[in-house]
């Protein structure tokens, strides 16, 4: 059970890191980013 939780956490971390990397490239390319919605 502990191993399953470990793999789930690793998967979440990878997904978040991937999202942040894509967001960074989009921001560089277009001047937009996911976080602009929170910068009002």
C-alpha cells in the first residue's frame, strides 16, 4: 500500500512539473501564462 501511495505522489509531482514547464514555454512564446488569472 505504501508503495502505491509513493508512486501516486511521484506521478502528481511529474504532472505538476510538466505543467509548469509547458506554462513557462507558453509564457515565453506568447507573453501569457496560467497565473495571469490570479494577478488582477
